């Protein structure tokens, strides 16, 4: 049987099929979506094409869309109707999500691509929205330690 969290949602408003989702669907969907997100981020970081807004920033924004979709359903249900299984899943997901976030922001190759765009931002002809997304993305990486070196980076 296909996991309803990973399937296309046929509802005209793209609503999750809550009637088909069980608590047992969350962990495999989370793991599959997390693996997919990591793969997409790795592909962005190792892309041999020169960095541009589309293949770096836009791609990064979309890299974990499936993970976000799975988690939005999970946390909506867990917040509205907690039970022991959902609480256990929250405890399981939290450190994995923290590690995933750190993997992204400490990915030197990915940050190098962002830095290239940042250094060229005046010549990229970005819209105001794109310029802001680039600034917010870079700032998030910097605040998460992407520029740290040596022992400070290792400690982070």
C-alpha cells in the first residue's frame, strides 16, 4: 500500500487525505522525505554548473518541500490531538531535524555557492524579492555558523 503522505493529494485544494492517514504512516514518510531532501541538497551543493539564483537559492527553497508537507500534516495532527505515539514521534523527529538543519547550514560547498551569489548580488539583476531571499538565506547560514573555521566549526 502506498503511504498517503507521500502520494499526490487529489483534493482540489491539495488537502491531505486525513481519513487515509494513520499514525503508522508518519515515520516511514518522514524518513523517505528526509532522505529525499538530503539528496536534493547534496545535488545542489555538488552541481557543476555555476551558481545562479535558480539552481541554488530557488532549488534550496524547494529541496525539502516533501518533508515540509509531511511535517505540516504531522504537527497539525499532533498539536490538535496528541497521543503517546505522536509524542514519541515528536521526540524521535526533533534531533533528526536539528541534525538535518545543521548539515545544510554547515555544508561548505553549498555555502560557497551562496557566497558566490552574495558577492555578485549587485550584477545579478535580482528582483527585490529575490534579493531579500538571497539576503535571508545567507544570513541564516552565517548565523548558524557557516563562516566558522577550525575548532569553532568543529564545536558547532
